[in-house]
C-alpha cells in the first residue's frame, strides 16, 4: 500500500470509530446528521484505494467539440 492509501484507511477508521463512540453515547441525532458525509467519505476512500478516478472521462464540452473560437 502506498502512503496515500494508508492515510485514507487511517482516516476512514478514525471517522468510523468516532461515529461508533457517538452512537454508543446516545448521540443518534448527530450520527444521523453525519450519515450523508460518511457515505461520501467511504465512496471517496474506496475510489482512492482502488486507484480509479471518477472524473477520468472527457468533459461534456470536450466531447461535443465546442471549443471557443480564437479572438
């Protein structure tokens, strides 16, 4: 694993541990408010660990070939 992958795995573990602690302490409202952020965090970390780039495809403007004409 690269250092980037180790760091992302450590951040994921820390965030999930903190969420677990908040749940155990009865802070269900705080956990419920953080669920969308946790989902995005997990999605980004999985993408980082797998080495894929979700924005690797052409942009819509580049795909359509609509470049700005020179002035």
